[in-house]
């Protein structure tokens, strides 16, 4: 069986290629704005996957994530057949919160810039700190603390 790609790391940045299909577009042929959130979610999820963090295993440990803030800055439109690159960096962890920066590019052009905050929660929805194992797997990808 051919496995779907989970992207690759380039330094601290995770990169995930996304192709735009007809189903992604609105009546004008431009990507429907809400679909960008799907691409960003795929980037965050595949970042974790490649870093060795499994959402399935986290759920077995009563742990999940919820996005509590997402700031989007649309720069250019994407259209059918475009090849985009979702670029994700996790910047830091503060308590239960994970701060993430994302960009979607088409070649050299920036299509979208995003800043988000995810919170680590129990499956009942209560905030909780990330597991020590998750922090250990995530720490090599976080922004080094400046002294």
C-alpha cells in the first residue's frame, strides 16, 4: 500500500505539500477561505506525526488539543491545480498552551500567514499540561530561548 506523505522537516520548519482540487474552490474558482484552516490543521497534525507524537496515543493518555486562537492574514488567492506548501513551526510551550506560526506558500509567493494558540486538554475538555513524553519529542523543534 502507498502511504500518504506526512511532509518533511527543513530545520525547525515542517513542510507539507498540498494540491488544490476542484472541491476546494468556490464558484469563482478561488479556494474557499475556510479550507485554509483544513490545510493548516494538516500541517500541525503532520508536524506532530513526524516528530513522533501520535494523536491516537495521546487520546489513550486522556490528552487532546483544541485551538483557542487563530489569526489569519490572507495575502493572495489560491486556485485549482495550485501546489501549495504548508509551513509550520511550533514556537514555544507555556503551561498548557502551544504557540504555532504557519505560512502557506505557492513557490516564492506567500498565500497566507497564520499565528495560533492550541491548548492541551483532557478528553473531558479541561486544560492540562502536555505529557513529559510529548514535551521531550517537541522540544528539539521549539524556538531556542534567548538569554
